[in-house]
């Protein structure tokens, strides 16, 4: 096996925690990060050129959303070839260059893996269609005869996450399952060839030097035996709070145990991160038992509003659920699938305060590209430029994921703001000129400099290292106050200033402070206690 710089990066042994336990991981959405060739679409060379920015920002690792060969029916989450790069993003050589340069800068690279489904242009699926019913390749997917007198009805009542039936009929009369778009047929994970193929894909990227994988729809691989009817309100599925025949089935855990064996073959602490929507934090913790994956996204925290009581309850539940399995809690405010938290919370002040709260909590934090610039959701994109497949489906999601995927601004006073030389695949708002990296760099009051400062303090302060202890301190209604060693964090989630005795010397604040014993509205303060 080729030796990579990843092998030489620090490895956890004995009682030393793994690097991921306190890591800040930055999500790059490749289409929208940086365009190197002027075609209006971000690419791998653009990412490579901006790695020094991420190093200066202070993150520990970079998660890259999919860049695989794909027809792009769902922005690359419909993979045609898991070992090839889509030409819009570059080549396999470019991917290798990103990984190697990141390692030279001390950054780790997490690649997105999409195991629940592939593209309808994947060779396996195309061959399955050619070979017809009852043939071996069809067993690698969920092909079924239909119901009704002539098979004209879907095999069961499951609905696609994007709206409409989760089944599509092919020319020979059979139906295939797709929990997402029709162009994304689900794999049958009971088939050994599927399991073997993905272990091989893992090794391919690990050999290239990848430090781990973010696992898309990690909760969806295994379906209940017999594919039983759902028989309940479809909206419950989207809320993620019910036991469902296609999500969070116990059989997924055997898959991740086999993956963990592969990850552990490699030096450098290679990790698996689950995108697992589950009914509870306790169910999420099952994915993180010592012989399974390393982290899971904390969607329970992401879905918690700007409310002190609710936040405290979610923080306690998150920490308590991870302790029995010895896994770190993760914290996330935004990603490529949800409304940016500045818009979701209703103001930049709340977004900045929420960021400092998140970065003060024990465990690992995820930062979505552009949140360090305080970018809002773009809510007024014309219908004709939208590309989110759920936008074009009836009864599906709101179809507005494009609003958080608009390319980020780097420099200049007009679009595309240094993103590239040839425009951008989604239009950028005129007011983003003042939110660019160039405009905010060096401004002590900017959101970018707040993130840079917070990440420096987080890395340097001994109390913000290993351990998951949070000591809650007395605080008025609407206020959170907690201690980690000699570090104290206070958070005012109300719209009025609150008097609170100063617990020490101010390290950092999300807003302007006045009197030392007054915590401003919608403000978080870090203290040396």
C-alpha cells in the first residue's frame, strides 16, 4: 500500500483521543466553492487553490460533497462511477492533488460516500435493465412485480423523499425502488456483491489518502424484510421521528462493523461519519459503538431553535446519549440541505451567537462553507435557475435547497465575487459584496474574523480540549451559562439585555459589550473564569 502523508498524521493510541473528537470539520460543496476554469461551476482545482484559506481559518479537516462521475440528477448524489471524477470537477489527478496538498497543510480530507443508491446510469443498473426480470444483476437492486390485475400499481405504498411514488416501472413491467429521485435506484444491501463492491470502494479512496468518509443516508441501506407497506401519514417520514421500514433498520449495523474493519486496516485514524436521521439521540448512538462508525451528525441539535431551555435540553440529551458508546458529540448549524442558520434564526446577531455556543461545546463541530461569512439563505432565486430535484416534484420537500448552495463570495464588488471568471451556476445577490472574504478580512467586527478568533481560542485553550463535562451555572430565564474547567460560556437567547455577574475576563464575544455585568441581547460571550 502506498505511503501517504495521512499515515504520518497523529494517530490515537491507548488513552489518547482520536483527532476527530474535538475537530472542526469544514464542509465544501464543490459546485459552489471556487471555479478554476471559468465555466461557472466550482471544481477540484478551485478547492485546491483555496486550501490555504481553510488552513488560516483554523479548521482541522475538510469534508467534500460528491465529485464522482454523475449525470447530476441530484447534484452528484446520483453516482455513475464511484472511482471516477465527473469532468465538471476535474480528474482523479486533481482529487489526488487536493488530498496531498491538504495533508501538507495539516488538513484532513473526508470524502462523501453514497451507498444507499447510485445513478440509473451506473453500469450495474443499465445492465440490469438490459438483462430483464429474474437475472442476477437485478438482484443487486430492489426490482419487484407490481400489484393490480396487470402489475400496473407499485409494489407497496412507499413514497419518495422527493415526492411521488418511491417506485418506477420499466419497459418490461417490473418496478424498481428509489427512496429519492427516479434516477437514483436503491441498492439491495442483502446482496453480497453490493457489500463487496463498497468495501472495495472504501479501499480505493483510502489508498488515495482519504482520511475518512461522510456516509450519505447511512440509516437507509437496509429495508425491512418483505418491504411492507408504510400505512401511516407520509409526513411522519420527513420528520424522522418514527420507526420506518426503510430507515434505521437494525441490519445497517452489520454493514458498518464490516466497514470499521476496513478503516482500521489503515494508519492515521481514518473515520466514518454517519448522516443518520433517527427517531432519537439514543438510536443515533448505536451507529457509534466502538466497532462501528466514529461520528454521526447531530440533527437533533440542528433542528433546535434559538431558545435557551430547548438548547440546554438538546445539549444534555446529546452528551448523555454518546457517553455509553464512548463517542464524541457533534454539533452543526447548517449544511447543503437546510436553510442557512442566519436566515433560520432570523438575524446575523443570533447566527454569530449560535456559532460561539456551538464552538464552545465539547466534541466536534461542523462548519458549512459560507457560514463563517455570515451568509444568509438566498430566498428569491428565479424558478428557471433552480436545480434541486425536489423543487420539481409535487408533495415533496419544499424544493428550496438551492438557496443554501449559491456560490460563496471571495472578493470584488460585483458577481461572481472572485468565485471564478465566468459567472456562477446560481446567481449571487448584489449585497454579497460586503460579505466577501476580502471585505471581511482584517475587520475585527466581521463574522469571518469572529470565526477565526473563535477557532484560535478553541484550539489553544486547555479547557476546550478532550472531555465532555459541562457544568451548568445558575442563569436567568432565556440565558445559558456553563463552565468547562476555567472556561465559561454565557448565552443570551432573548431580545433584551440581561444582567449577569461577569464570571471572569472576556475572551471573545459575538456582539458589542457595554457594562461588564450586562449580557447583550442575542449574544454569546466566552470568559476566562
